[in-house]
């Protein structure tokens, strides 16, 4: 049986970041994921703490935030930890498809609902959305592609909208991944640019659904800009997310180059624990089961959607290790009466509590297992959806968990 | 504009719609006003059970006999609204056989056909039943689609001259001495008031009957009983499953197309709009009905809802389940000296045609008209048109070209074409009317994906632009959706909820704090 320095359980952004960090430190790593996590559903830009108003310095905002929420995952990493981790993340994305911020603070990007949304780091294909001026913007949607409603976006952004047929393909059921593949074809993108150009009324910005291809999205963007003479940008759409898949693919490619083993598609079925340490994991893929051993383990299995947490009728559990889960006392208190209550639903604070070094705690407040760390959204006491902090928490805690684990 | 007619009907539930059709078939002009859309009350908030009468056989033989007769008639006039599933009354060890003997005898007396099954025979028919059962009785129960039934009644009435106003509330009566001479109504969407004068006003407002009567200073003795139900993500059984014991809470599962509906609870309430399902009610239904079908414990639920039953009080009883499910026709001239006003209340979905017949018979007698009722013989206009999933798929493949097969709702396979057809009919006044008339938002995701798409399509057709902001409509929809799913959020349903929250609060930032147009507009001006 092959033995690893570190096994990362979970292949979402937190798990990928942990694996990448460990590999850079020279470790032999196995990453085991049931799926690709929320990353490929909602990953577009890198949120760090969207609740800090644009224009304010995020480092300052973060320190005030940590003072107010001393149990938040960011209180474990501190701003310095976030910053270092973001640098490491950005290193993975050299131009042309790079991530950048506009200032030291948040900026606002248009969404698929025509709202503006605060975020921190933006991929090159979305950058022009920040400077977009509604009066000279055209938002284009496509007949047969239902996950981006251009007229809803334009109505709320107060700009012009158009819904046009796709060149070449007249089909009713187009999906973002299918279109992303078409966008790899230069002649298709050129035709698309011409079709858009014909509908323009002198606009200087063109907003399109985020489906500019998986491999060379910036090249597709440049082609469209050449055809239209306008600045072109991608706008986030209903899941799945093509920009999220680009992030996953980049990690996947680099980790494979560095010899990381990927075990994808089947969730880890069992953890072998003995004398206060995790010894290995078992992945059952009927009719076979395989065991994997390591010195250290990182739990980055996400929340309910990722399978890191499971809600029974009355209690929430962490199904793999049975790490205690901090949660409201009964189900009646999991949710607010209103969906859009200004405060987050209490259940979103549920999760795994850890020591300062991100090792999960047992019921008595001691270390749950000597060699187990936790990272990402499974951690307790954050409200990533409301705070707009999903990617920041994943990147910062994934980075920190790997460094802590390998330092042991 | 003010209107004049012979009869005004208040209420667009099963009873009101049935009366409109019956009047139209007898050539009497009428106008129906409904405060919301059709079936917004108990007619649309029930379990969709086509009673064989068995459930009432022991304790309410009269209601049982009505069910037997009406069941037969509905199968003839509205076969497209009915799924003749059959039903089982299952005895578990704790139920014993005591009730069962009485039950079989009572069914025989009411004319309900029964077949006694051994546990093995029952399990062969329904493998999901608790294998510890000690026996079962087969009865001719079924499932019914109340919305189609009501809409078809309305459609038939309209084709024969009846006039219908939805989203229009009765706010007062026109008086003529001691009598009522019509109603004052308010169009709730246009915010306009108008009057309808008529010789007769029929109060068919269901649980809201006393709210209407209060406009004339009257009331009738009525109890309101809330019943909560849960919808599963898959169909648990082919047949309706009941516990074979005295009717109680949490003892019946009704299959309906691709899902099953678990019911019900019975809680006395004071307010008509008591539609909240409590988390403990949901847990109670899951526990009780998992005794009947053990798989329920791990089943995924897609929604909880509640209806308020209007029960007419006549005797001295405090138990709502033992109150008669029969109906009352009240002539307010006889009762209160106010002429021109009739209330029809109580009853059940399955007896709506009979209630309409009795009401219109009464009016005809008062008017001195000799026009016999034909609603038991004349079939509804859509009878014979298939509406099953199979029928819809065949229609889609044959009738819609590939380029236009844009499926707005992936769960229930609703093509854009179908929505455009509904819009063309012109009866649609708001989002909910579209949701009512299609399968959109009725599947697993409960509109989590398709309503955004639908609103985008409406924006494109410029239909919603003067009806208000489509993101506000979307947020209102998500709030309403929340009321239905909050009680059942555990297991897989909670996973999906995290997805939906991540989309609307996260990705689309619809928290209401940053309005896109404003922010972008301000930046644009700078």
C-alpha cells in the first residue's frame, strides 16, 4: 500500500489549495474528492470579504471584522494569512488568464440578475465589467440558452439588451459547457462577433454570459473585441460555472505535473482511526475497496452540498470522522422565517470548530485527532454566502491547514 | 365599468366554479369573482384524494354515500383529471382487526366495493408497505387533479357565456331595502373598484365565507381546521394507502403523478390564512407514515403545505375529525331576513358538483325556472385529452421543432412553447397565474432555476416591465417558495437549499441592499 505525506479529503477550492501548498513544500500528496465542489458551480471571481464597502481598504476592514467575529475562520488565518494565500493562488494564474484586484478593496461587478456584486479578485475575462458604463453597454443573451437572461440583466443595469440566435447551431437546449467547447473554435467566435456587431448601436462595452471556453478564454475575448470594437466582458450565470471549471482545471493540471495523485468521483467511505490518530482512508467503489495511508489528513469536504455535513431530521453530523458539529439546539432554529432575512440563517454558522491551528476539536474542547486538520466551508462560524467570503475562506484555510499539517 | 347579471358567485374554488358551469348549462347568466387565482383556498390545498367514500364509511355514512355517487360521476365527466389508482386500508399489528370488521361492513352498506387481502397479497401489490402488516382491504380510491378540474369547469362556463374576474375581491354588498342586489368589488392588481348588480349573490368563499357574510353583518357557525401535508420527491406507491383504524392524523398517502402526498394533521385555527407548516408537524407526519411505509424515513421531500378546512358546526362536538364533511346551503332570507343572498359552505372537493347542483336547483326554484341539471352527464371540454407525462413527451416530440424545444423547467419538462401558449390565452395576470397553469416550479427544485428563466422570458416579451421590477417578483417568489420548503429542510432537500441560497443571495446578490441599476447608474454618471 502506497503511503503519502498528506491525504486531502475534498477536491473543492480549499482541498485543491491545500494540496497545491503541500506539493510546493515537497510533500507527496493524495487528493480524494467525491466531486469538484462548489467551485465548479459558483466559482467565478475570488470573494474575500464582500461586506467591506468598495473603496475601503480590505486589510483594515478585515481587522475590524476579525475583532467582531473572533471565532470566524479568518480569525485563525489573520489578514496576513489571507494575503499570503492569495499570492500563492495568483501565482498559479499567470497572464493571459490572471486574477487581479482593482485597488486594495472590493469592486463591483454586474451579475446575471443585473445586480452589482462586490468581489475582490477578478479574472481577466471579467475585468471590463468593473468599468462598464450602462449608457454605452450592450448585454447579449442567446436564444436557446436559458441560464443567462439578457433582458433581465439589461433591465436592471439600465443598459440595452439583445437576445440573438447562435450562429450555426439552432438548438433549443444549449448548456454552458457545450457552448464553452464551441468557443474554442476560432471561426465560431468570429461569426459570433459579427452577429453581435450587427446589433450594436455604438456601444463601447459588451456583456456576455460567462462561457468563453475552458482553455483560452482571453483569446476568445480578444477575438470578440476585434470584431466589435468594444470592450467585452463575461457575466456570471446560473450554475454550472465555466470560470470555476477553469480554476479547477488549472489546479488539476499543475498538481498532476507535480506528481499529486487524484482520486475522483467516489467519496471517501471510511476513515481508519487508532490511538487518537487517523491511519488511513478507505474508498469503496463496489465491488472493490481500496485503502490509502498517510501521516496527515486534511478534511475539506465542504458543507451540505459537498457532503461534508449531513442533516438528519433533528441533528447535523459530519459523516466521515464524526467530528462534533457546532449547531443550533433544534431544527426549528436552523432557519429564519424569511428567506431574505437580513441576518443569515443560523444553520449557516454550523460546522466544525477547530483549535488555532485548524485541528478540529472534540466535545471536551481538546484536539479531536492528532493528525487531522480542517479547511474550507466545513468550518464553523462563518456566513460565506452573506459575507461574500467563500473563495477567501477556502484559499486561506486550505493554505494554512497544509502548512500547519506539514510543520507537524 | 359596472356590470349587471343574474347571479354573482363569490369564490373561484371547486364549488364556485361548479356553480358557474351549472348555471351556464341551464342558461342563467352569471359573473364569478375570485380574490386570487382559481383554487387558492382549500380546493388547491388538499391531498388530491378521489374518495371512494371508504374513509367516511364508519363515522359519516351520508358523506360516504355522496362520495360513492360523485366518484362515479367524476370518472365519467372528468376522466382526464383522475388517476384511478385504487386504494388499500392497511392493518398494522398495533391496529388489530377490531376496526377492520366494522369498516368492511360499513363500506358494504354504503355501496363501496371491498376486497380483503392477505399480507402477502398486499405486499405483492405494494412492496413498499411495512412488511409487518396483518392484512389490507382494497377499495376504489383514486387521485384527482383539483386545478384542472376547476379550470375546466370555468372554461366550460365561459364558453357558455359566464364572466370571470380573478384577482378581484368582494368588498361590499349593493343593498336594496332588506335585500342584497349585487356586490361591490375591487380589482386587486389594477386597484380599481366597480359594482356588479345581480338578482342573486352566492357566497362560495369556502373558509372565507364568514368574511363575506360580515360585509352584511351576518355569520354562520363554522370551525376552521388546518391540515398540513408533505410532498415527496418520488412516488412511493401505486395506490392510495390508508391505515385501517379510526381516521386520525398522519394516516394517509396519496400518489399523484410522479410524487406522493403525505397527510394530514388537524389543528383548530382561528385565522383563515393559517398556512404555515411547523417543523414538528413535518416530523410528526414523517414518523407516523414511516410506520406504514418505512422508506419514508430516508425519502426526500420537496414541499410542505397546509390547507384550512371550513367545517360547518351543527352538533355539540369539539373533535374536528368527527365534524361532518357534509355541506350546508343557507338561504339568508329564511335565516336572517336578507333576500338575494345564499351561502354554500362545508363539503369536500369530491362533492363540489353536487353542491353546485343543489345550489342552482334552489335558485331555479326561487326564480320559478324549470331547467334540469345536466352536469352529471355533460363531460368537461378536455375529457379525452391526455395530460400524463407520457402524453406531454409525445406532444413535445411530435409538435415542437428542435430549435424551439427550449425547456424552461428541467424538472417537469415545460417547454417555452407551452408558456407562450398560456400567455396567448390572455387569462394570465401575474407570475403565479402562469405557475398555476403550467408545471413550472412544481418539480424537485421548486422553481429554484426556472422562475429566473421564466421572468427573463417575460422581460424579453415586455410583459412584466409595467408590472413591476422582475427581481422583486423573483424575490417574492423565493419568499413564498421558502414557506413551503422551510419545514422539510433536512437531508437532500437541505443540500439543494444551499445551492439555491448560493445562487440568489451569493452569485446574484439579491439581498436587496445593492440595487444594480442604481449603483451602475451612479457610476455611469460620474
